[in-house]
């Protein structure tokens, strides 16, 4: 709602400029407002994606912890029964204990690594992938935020040019528009570029 109001306000600035004979400035303001709306939309989308991937990573790590606890319990139970069975003289009981130990050890191993399912190894890979996706989404979000700031400042400068008649403000507004487009492009195609350079 606030974004729509802001875009409408920028469009009104553009209309005001065209009535004053500054059609070029009106067009500049309109283009900057269009790119502002795009960068805001992309920014919200990236922010939502980052939150979603963060939740997924947290869920996977929680599941990983649960698997670790379960695996530890099974290994402890197997080790305890192995010690107990050393003192067992009844052959049938000793065989039953050995079978139970084997079942527990296999289940513990499956909790650790279960290809195609959710073993600890697979959960680690999933959680790390979600964390990488979250970081990428956040990098995109930051680039879109910089782009939005550039477009907003550009709109303000273009509007100030209408009032003051200082042509340099229009050139500066156009330059900020180019900067904003560059940040949008970085956000889309190379979101980690600025962090890598910094």
C-alpha cells in the first residue's frame, strides 16, 4: 500500500513537471518511479525467499539434532547390551541379545547416512544448501535496497530540478538511475559481487 502511494506520488510529480514544460524531467521521474517499483518488488521477493530458506535450514538442523540424539541412544543401548551379554551363559539369550545389538547398530547407521532419505549426512547437505540459498537471497535483497535508495534520491533530485531550474540536478538524477539499474543487475545476476569486492 505504501509502495503504491509512493509510486502515485512520484507520478504526480511527473505530471506536475510536464505541465511546467519540463516533459523530459517528467519522463525521467516516471522512468525512475518505474524502476523503483521493480526494485521494491524484487527486494520484497528476495526478503521473503531469505526468510523461507532460513526456516528450512533451521528445520533441517533441528531434525539433524533429533537424529543425532536417536543415534546416540541406539549406540549406547547396543554398547550396554554388548557388555551385559558378555556375562550371559544362556546361548539362546546370548543369540537374542546379539540380534538386538545388530538391529540397534544398523538403525544407528541408518540415522547417520540414509541415501534418498533423511539421514544426518543428507540433512547436513540440505541445511547447508538452504543456508547458501538464504545468503544469496539476502545479498540480492541488499542490492535491491541500494537500487531503491538510488532511484528514490534520483526522483527527489529530478523534482528539485523542476523547482530550482538547476540542470545539474537532472543529470545527477539520471546518473543515480543508472547506478540503481546497475545494483538491480548485480542483484539479479551476481548477488555476491559487492561482498566479494568488499
